[in-house]
C-alpha cells in the first residue's frame, strides 16, 4: 500500500479524461481502508470506484482512495434462493456473468453495465425493466469520520430512480465495501417485456430463454446502441429521463403530440431524454473531441482528447436547448466533479 503523487486518473474514468490526483492509493481490504482513513483524517478524501459514472472537470486536490476490494461468495441459501456477497471492487459485468454461470437469477437484464459492484446501490443502477433494488438485500460501508462499519438495509437505502441515500442524506459520509444480493435458484423471474429484448430473442428463435440467453440478448442490444468505453470514452446515460407531472406533460404534449412517454404512476410520466435530445438535433453531433453518440443521444462521448470542461459545456448547451424547446429540464445522471 503506497501513496502516489500527481497520479493520472485517465485510466480510472470511463470518459478517458486526463485529470490528476494530488495523492492516490488503491486499497485491497476493509482494514487497509480503515487504516488509511484514520491516518489521513486531516486530508480531503475522494472515493473512486470504477469511475464509470463521473465527469472529471478538474484535477483532484485530495487523497483519492481507489476501492479495489475483490471477492465474491455465497453466504446463505435455501431451496429457492441464494444470498451472494460481492466486494465493492469487483467489476459489475464479471459479477453478473458469475451469477449466470451458477444459474442464479435476477441480474441478467443488467448485463454489461460498466462500473464496479460498490457503486451499484449508489445510483440504483438499472436497465431493461430491472433495477438493483429488486435483488439488493444490504450493503456494508465504512464511515469516513470514525471508520466504523455499518450495514445498510434495503429500506435504509431509500432507493428511487437512479437515487439512494448515498446520493443524498449520507453523501460523502460512507464508503461501500460490499453488497449482498438475493437471487433465485429456480423459477427465475424472467423479465423480457422491456424494450428490444423480446425482439432480440425472437430473432434468434428463442421462446423460453435461459438466464444466459437473456444476458446475451441484453449484451447484443447494448453493444448495438451504447459505445464500449474501451473504444470510445463515455459514461453511459449522461442525463436522467425527466419525470413530469401528468398535468404539465399534457400541456407540453399539445404542442408536441409525438413526444414519447411512459406512465410511471397515476400522476407522473417519464419522458425519454434521448428522444428530446435527438429532436433537438444533437444526435451524432460533434464539438471538437466532445460529442453526442450517433446511436443513443443520451450518451455523451469523448472522441479522444476532450477535457471534462468541454464535455460539460456540451451538456449545458443540450440542457438549455431542451429547456427552450420543450420547457423541460433534464438533469445530469453522471456526477460532475
Ligand atoms: N430514444 C430516441 N433517441 C435516442 C435514444 C432514445 O428517440 O437517441 C427513444 C427510443 O426510441 C425509446 C426511448 O427513447 O423510445 C428510450 O430509449 P432506450 O430504450 O434506449 O432507453 P433510455 O431511456 O434512453 C434507459 C437507461 C439506460 C438503460 C436503458 C435500457 C436512464 C437514464 N437510462 O435509457 O441506462 O440501458 O434505459 O433499459 O434511465 C445508464 O444509466 O447509463 C444507461 C445506459
């Protein structure tokens, strides 16, 4: 365990942006993490997981602690379910593949989401009709202030659409070190109704899919729409899909009858931000090395040497244009640092 100075974070953020950490250390165990926190109490601390949901717009004048805790295991099981614990530093997709190989159901729709296990509860990641909260049991976290371990139950996490207590009430107070998911061993709850999954399966003549086949379908869809951060820097969806009051939406819809929407409750609808951005003419556009992906307008990309500031400018331009055109504010999903 060694602290490095003026350390480049380019390989630690999926946008591939160059920014330096004043100090940097990777920790491989909870004990190491506790020790580092204790020894550096006077320091500003910045926690880095997989770096898949952040936009770095400046150097980090702090001690960056990279959570590199590895390991996954079954901690309990009964006839129907298995409780699997993963350390925070495991790559999410590798973990999903491990559950599928063991025929544990529940995470297959979330195949290929970039990032590490430890950040999945922070923004309640989700895709194709499934969210982490559907299988999440609890997570363990270290308090930055006094290094004590605390277990957060699902109720305490207060999950919402890309939201949790970790983005709100306890933001910057805890570091998640491991997560427990409850998965099915049989009678898997197959959910293929969302979006293109069913079409992808039909195309391959699959009518009663296995977990692996669902995962493969999701991987194929994501690959066709979403850029691979290894080839083109990005952070997945840059914006959240805005949620509007039905009464407000109806007024906007009179002006834009073709606007797409999903009912989410009696009183609210969700509008796909990707549609709004495409309608505003941004899809596939490029401003220097910053741009909007050609297949999914919700994804901003770094064509090579874009700075975080340049990508931020593009995102502001999009937000302002959408607001002027539709009267709808779209909020960033990515953490802007
Ligand atoms: N759309 C457009 N133009 C675009 C993109 C989308 O018109 O450029 C329309 C589509 O035609 C479709 C609707 O918008 O009717 C929704 O598109 P899609 O199914 O691609 O999903 P999304 O709402 O844009 C969300 C998540 C993704 C997740 C997909 C699939 C958010 C912010 N994003 O995107 O999550 O993979 O659903 O479930 O909720 C991520 O969070 O990083 C992420 C990639």
